[in-house]
């Protein structure tokens, strides 16, 4: 026997049905608010790093002159003693150019993420921490802002590629820009984690120099490793070696000269970029983990 639906029951059913769209709307509104807060925190930190970079004219000048002088002095000094077997026509300035591009990214990561310590001392970092955005958005904003600064510095140096013997028409900009982007983000994430952990700029410089400079030197940036040697094994295990190889492949294009380091000659763009993706993801996760656990 069916139960009659009274007026009160009809009103209750209608009220129950109407309650679900309201809860869905509330959840959607909360999610939109969360996303808006995360994006706002990230974008503010990115704009802050870019504004700081362009307002300091000496920093823009130094971003171009420092690697240029480093490239010219070491490149001309080693020119007389450098010989690449199978490609004697390749000068040391030409060989060293991709390594200097990666060095620009490395130095930029060190100097830009050092501002995390300065922001903590000035009180800006504390104001970001009490803002609605999460610490993940803080890490992303700072690392992406530092990455953009590093890419701008790298782009300025790429304009000098014809002086090293590279033609823009022959360049493979996919591996070149992809390698620089992933390397920048990975190194900036590591720099952020170290700066978040330390409270001294001098100590930060020491730690970053000890960690990153040996990786750059052993990446094949300054000299090729001999196939089958212990040095070549170290180079193959070094993530920055894949960054240098990707950049070298990008500036040369599809055809590498004979005698190039084994990693670049026998590898592929997919392998190099794949290793850099893993390196970038692990570095970013490490930075987020450190930011959430400490301070």
C-alpha cells in the first residue's frame, strides 16, 4: 500500500533536493577561492623577482658581462692547448660555449634564491607565510621567478652565439630551451631548499658552491671525458652532464661534430630531456618538502 505524500513530506523532499546543489556550489566556490589564492601568491612572487631584476641596471649589465668575460678569458687561454680528436677545427671557444650557458643558469640560481634569506631578514617572507596561499605556492612562485630571471640571462648570452661559430638557422631550439628551462627550475629549487634551511648568506654561498660548482666542472662543460675512464662514469652519473649535452645538441642542431663527448654523441635529445625532467621533479619536491617541514 503506497504511503501518501503529505504537504510536509513534499516540502521536506524539495528542501532535501535543493540542499545538494547548494553544497555543490559551496564546494566549487571554495575550490575556486583556493586556486585563486594559490595563483595570486605565485604570480606576485614571480613579478617581484622580475621587477627586482630589471630595476637593478647593474645586475642586467653584470648578467651579460660576467659570463662574457669568463668565456673569453678561459676560452682564449685554453685555445692553444685544446684539441678535440676528430674535430680539430672546433675551437675551445666553440666547445666551451654550451658550458657557459649552463654556468649562467647555475650562477643565476645561486644569486636569485639567496634573496629568500634576505626576505626572511626584512620580514617579507613572514608576510607571505601568513597570507592565504600555501607553502607550495610560495615554492612555485619563488622558483619560477628565479627560473625566468635565469632564462633571461641565458637568452642574452644566446645572442652572442654567432661569435662562437653557431648559426641561429641551424640551432635546435627545442632541446636548447627545454634543457635550459628544466635545468634552471631544478637548480633554483635546490637553491630555495638550501636558502630555506640556512640563515646566513655567507654560509649559503659556501654550501651552494661546494654542491654545484663541482657538478658543473664534472659535467663535460670545460673538457671532455675519455671514453671508458672513471671520469666518464662520473660525467654519466651527473645530472648537469645531461644539461650540457642538451644545450650542446641545441646549439649545433641535428648534427654534432665528430669527437664530441660520448654522452652527447651517443645519447639522444629524449634521453637528455627525460633525465632533466626527473632531476627537476625531484628537486622541486625536495624544495616543497623542506619548506613544509622547517621553520
